[in-house]
C-alpha cells in the first residue's frame, strides 16, 4: 500500500525520471527484441535439425539427437547462460571463445528452447498419417526428398501453435539475459525502479512485453493460416486477416474453422 501511495505522491518526479530514462529503456526494448528474434530463429533451426534427426532410421543419429535434447531440456537456462559467459572463455584453445553478451543470450536461448522445439517437431512429424509415408514409395521419392516435399509441409501446419507458445516463452525467458550484462528491457526498467522506489516502471515493462508478444502471435498466426492453406485445409491468408490479431493467450488460429 505504501508503494502505491508513494507512486501518486511522487507522480510528477517519477514520470520525469521515466521520461529522462526513456532512451535507455528503448535501447533495452531493442536488446530484448534482438535477443528474442535471433534466439527464436536459432531455436527454430535447432528444432528442425534435432527434431528430424530423432526420426531417422540411423540409430546413432537418433541417440545423439536425443542426448542433445535431453541435456538442454534438463539443465537450467540460467546455468547455461553462466557457463557460456564465464566457463567457456576459460577453456583451452580452440574451445575458449569469448562471446559478446548478445551472442551469449542468443546462444543460450536458442539452445534451450530449441531443445523443447525439437520435441514439437518430432511429435508433429509422428502425427502425420501413415498413409502419407506409404505415398512416398508410390511416388518413388527418396526418404530425404519425401520428408521435405510431403511430410514436413503437413507437419509444419501442426507444429506452428506449439512453436508460437515456445517463442512467447522465449521472450519472457529473455529477461534473465541481464545476468550476463545484456542491458535488456527488464534491466533498464529495474534501474528506473531503483531510482523511484516504486513499482510504476514495471507497468511500462508489462505493456512492452505484451506488445512484443502480440507481434509474435500475429506472425505465427499468419504462418499457420498460410501453411494450412498450402495443404488445402483452410482459406488463403488474405481471407483470414481477422484471425491474425488474436491476442497472446487466445485460442489457436481458427480451430475448427481451418481444419
């Protein structure tokens, strides 16, 4: 209660501090967007590489992919960040890399959430009807060509909602990259809170994170509509613009309507 009263009692000075700090806060927003975007792209690549690797017939490849996935799913993102920031540079040449804070954050986020995404990819590929695999033989397609021409397009439409959730989780997880001196949105807002002694700066952070998440949802909704249309399971993107503006946390795009 004291914090709330303190906010209103010091409203003018607090808003002045927020205005003065706005350039640094916007720099923090940019750092968060960069870490989320690059980390998400890296996670997507890792998801496909290790998700597909878990479905191949070569046992060694499947086992190695499984070890990778379980390792990065089973260890803390915080520990991975500190390992990349403080342990990796101490390793002997050529393994002792000195990475920038942004690179550390992107790599940790990509590896951690990519491991979760690999399970999404593996599960979506396994959900494709068996008849589609039989069609590969009928069409005389090689396993690799059949995977990328027939199986992946259908699995892609199935995996997008889960990958969208993971990307939003990655956005929220990006707040801990400030521990390795990446001055993200959370770090900048925490500085304002230290100056004002009130909670109001986090209201700005709440809105900023929500808006970034909403942009992610719009992008992923558009990809889902397009993917379903390409396999004949829904209308074109131009006919589904209303579904793209669903807010974070809403139901998946056009469930039932695009099926």
